[in-house]
């Protein structure tokens, strides 16, 4: 992959950020917590900026995120979990492909996202897989095929993010492929607890120190 392909914008892809949930394990709104002085939501938005000019937040609390100046879409049916969030976001998106990211991922890797979008040419879903399993909240979805499949899954009472995958063309990005662009193994990291937040802070500080030494 050459430098030009890593920098050129992807005009056919939108960006969806899932902001919601009770944050029960954290005890407060994760999206507004900071790592190295930058809110988690701002970090995720920044990772998408080089890739698309259509970034949509999926949240039932638009007022909290008004400062971002982004479109905010509420769940079409509140209380039905992240699968409904994905459905609502894809319904609002104008692009055929869309990244879906969780709001609590401090180290989203833009190069990895670009690689995933490039892999979506002949697929409905592009999703990374690690020893932790599939990562549906860090994936690319094709709007025209995924929307009707998700609608059927929701009508059947499904809440699992991968419940509709069996009818889709799925491209799994292996852990080895992820590692080529994410050698530190942090791109798929979520922050769900105070301990995980502290770990993210340590990682960010280590990166800052490393950059200062190199400069």
C-alpha cells in the first residue's frame, strides 16, 4: 500500500459513531472521558476526519454533543441495543459504505480503517477478528444489503450485532492483517472500566514520551 492510498479521502464511505449505553461499569459517560487530555469522542472523530466528510453520531442525547457540530441520529426504536443503533445510523447515512466505531476507542487507527474500506469492494461487511472474537463495533457495513438484513433480524427479536451476518458476504480481517498496521495491538481497544481508562492513559503517555525522544 503506497503513501498516496493511505492519505487520499474515501468519498464513498460515511462514518458512524455509536454513542450510548449506560456505561454501567465506568459509572459515567465514557465518550466524555479524556485520555492524554483529549476526550474519547474527539479521538474517534479525529480518526474519521481524513476518511470522510459525513460523520454521524448515533445517540439519544444530541444536546450533549452539540459542540462537535456533527449530525446526531437517535435510535429509531430506543432501548433495543447497538444493533438498532447500527440500523438507525445506516438509515441516516448517504454513503453506500459506512464505518461503525464505538465511542470508547482511544487508539483508532486511520490506516487500518482505510485498509478495511478498500477490502469492502466485493463484501457487505468487513470486520476484524482477534483472539477476543469479532469486533462489530469497529467494522465497515454496506448500506444497501445490511439494512434489510438488520431489519429482518430486529423483527425476529435479535439484539446480537452479528445476528444477520450469516446472510451477508463477510470479509474477516485476521489478527495478523491487523498487526501489519497496528503493531502495538491497541487499535481495537475499548475503555469500559476505570482500570481500562488508566491503562489507556499509560499507553498514551508512553507514546508521547517516545515522540518527544524521537524529536
